[in-house]
C-alpha cells in the first residue's frame, strides 16, 4: 500500500481520537474514549442482566441465572460433543461454571445481581485503567508521552504524522514508497526480536 494512503488513514484515525476539543491527543482524550466505551459496556451488561430478571424486580438471583443459562450450558456441551447428548452431571458442571462467571458482578457476595453492582464493577475497571495509564505515563511508555516530542502534554497531528512516517520508512526496506506484505512481516519480526531482547 502506498505511503500516502497509509498516512491518510492514520491521520484520520488520529483525528477520531481527539475528543476534548483541544488540538492533539492528550490523557483527557483517553479518559473520554474509555469513559464512552465504559458507558456502552455498562449499558450492554445491564441490558443482559435485566433480560435474565424473570420476575421483573430489577435484580437477578442465582436461581434466575440457572434457569436462563441452563439452555446455554446444554447447547455448549452439545456443540463440543457433536451428536452426543450430555449427561445431567456434565450439564450441571457446565451450568455451575457459567453461573459463577456471571456472578463476578455480585460484589456483596449475596448471589444476587443488581444494576448498581454492574455499574460498580465497571467503575472499578475504569479506575484500574486510569491507575495503569498514570503509571505508564510516569514511565514514559504511554503513547501520549512517548510521541510527545516537545513535551507539552499533547501529541500533535504533526508529531503523530512524524512517527507514522518514520515507522513507514523503516518498514519500506527497498525505499520504493510502498509497504509490501513481506516488508511488513519482516518489520513485525524485527519488532518481536527487539521486544524479546528487551524482556531478557
């Protein structure tokens, strides 16, 4: 693919990441992106949870989970063992695994899921992300600091374009302005070798 097309695609991607109205990409943009994603995930998870609320009381008991997920447990075993009907013990074992995975959201341990617990669970995940990002920023591994060549706290479009152009010129071993599949594969192998050497 010609460099101009790759650079154009990357700059469009860059603009898509800029959410805070301030030119460039900053930690605030990352927070907005993750916050939006978190809202979408929470909404989806709450919708899934409420679809398992058989009595409409805005909470899901272990019994409701077992009733709703029984079909899933049996179907997953049938799919694994094509043509073989699973035993009751196999179904019960699979059902228990699925129910326990669902009860990951049960933060108070009472074996009943609530909307509040789903929100709390995802809020803690968001807090973990922010803590991880903050640690990475301090170590200068987070892209907003490693690409921020003038150290103003924001990656500008020019800084990002410079990084993309440098990467593309490194990939383009024969210098013809086109990144071939072989050149890309060789570049990825070189990166992996560097990462392996760094890990040792």
